[in-house]
């Protein structure tokens, strides 16, 4: 589920869904608003997968959660 294999396409893996989420984090946003913005994509099949993907991005230090908002980590 995290990485693609012969039964899971890249776009449906956690890595693929993370690649779908990151470009859409252009400004700090609440989790509920981000979910409402992204749930229309067929790759994000459930809220659970959405949250697991956010966990994965957080562990990779690509996003941060501060004051109730999710934002991208600036890697300058």
C-alpha cells in the first residue's frame, strides 16, 4: 500500500497519493478543508487512506501541523 507493486498502481499507493496532495498544499489549511478539496480524486479512496498519507508525509518531514493547520515544510 505504501509503494506500488503488481496489484497496486503508483497513483493509488501512499507515495502516489502523497504526490497528489503535496502540490495542493500552497497555503496552510485545516485537515477538514484539505479533505473536502481532495476527496473528489479517485486515487484517494477513503478518509483513512487520506490520513495515512498525511502521516506518511509527516514522517518524511514534508508537511507540518501547527495551530490546527497543515502546511508544507519549507526545505530551502
